[in-house]
């Protein structure tokens, strides 16, 4: 993923990866809404969807471990002055780093 993308380009990129991953990991509308609010749904499919997206966006390495530095970099670029969004993202990233997604995915 290239740096300094516009918000629209970034959303389009993640949407494309989400669509690719949703074929194998379907989620419902409520789960999509939760993900938009940076809340991880409890269903296995939702966690698998996130893991798939993270792998495709370099936020997860080949061992299934979350790469927080890559995720934070994109968030800082997307929301350079929005501290609330940054903090919400970091909370979600901490869950990912602790293995919440990995343990449910594998």
C-alpha cells in the first residue's frame, strides 16, 4: 500500500480487501457496523475477516502476528490531527497485538 493516500483511496483499498476476504468469511450488517466503530465482534467469521484483511494489508505477518507499526503508520497518515480516532484505533490494535484475532483465527 502506497503512503500519503487520500482518505477516499484508503477506504477504497480497504473495501476491496474486505470484499475479497468476505467471500470466505461472511459477516452480518451489525458486525460491519461494529468494525466501522473499531470494535471487534465476537464471531469467528468477523475475526477471520479481520485477520484476512490484515494479512492482505501487511498488518499481519506470515506467522499470523499483528504488525502494530504498520497499522499505526497508516492511521497516523489518515488521521494526523484526530487524536480520538488515533486512540480508538490503538485500542483495537492492542486487541490484535494481544492475539485476540490470531487465537480465534487459528
